[in-house]
C-alpha cells in the first residue's frame, strides 16, 4: 500500500512555504511527507483496501482527491495552531476564521467523496461537540476569536 498523494501534489495545492509552519525549506518536504504518512493509512481504514488501491476510474481519482483534501485539512489545522501559538505569546489579535472555513471545505469535500466511494450516504467525520458556556458567552468568544485584523 502506498499513498496516492505526493509532496508535489500538496505544494501544487498551495502548501509550498515552510515558513508558514515555522519549518525551514530543507525540512519542508519531510514535514509534508509526515502529513501524508499520517493520513493515508487512516483513509485506507475508512475505505476497503480494494477501493483504496483501485486502478479503475473514477475511483482512483476520487481516492486521490479524498486523500489530498484530508492532507490539506490537516495542514490548514496546523497553520491555525501556529497562528494561535504565536498569538498566545503576544498581545496581538488574530483572525483564523478564513482558515477554519477552508478546513471545513476540505473536510466537506472529503466526506462527500468518502460517501460516494463507500456508498454510505450517512458517512460523517467527528463526534459531538459540547461546552460549558451558554450561547451568549460562546458568541462573545467567537467574536473575539474571529475579530477582523482591521480592528487591531
């Protein structure tokens, strides 16, 4: 079994600058390969090995696109983490809403493709999300988290 996505595929998708992740260019390909190595066995587990390794179109292209979306989602989440860590070390405010929306778009596309590949129309990621805040508190926190950079 081998991954369908390559580091070149991720770079072509726009993940070509290691400095965004605080990683120097010499180590960036290894970082991207680590993401691929994390994602592809998980995807094969969601699908069957026969589906994952299919050479038949459009299945082969759908598997690769799904893997690409899952890798991209992981990379966007890591970009969010880097921004949040940098902000925690200073007083500047950040806006991660665009990244969160981008991550959700990648996840939604992956879910749709996995549903198509498995024939499971009810397939979804994740679980239940709960918190101890009332809705007004959550709204205030979200407003603070998503504050526009122009307000800074």
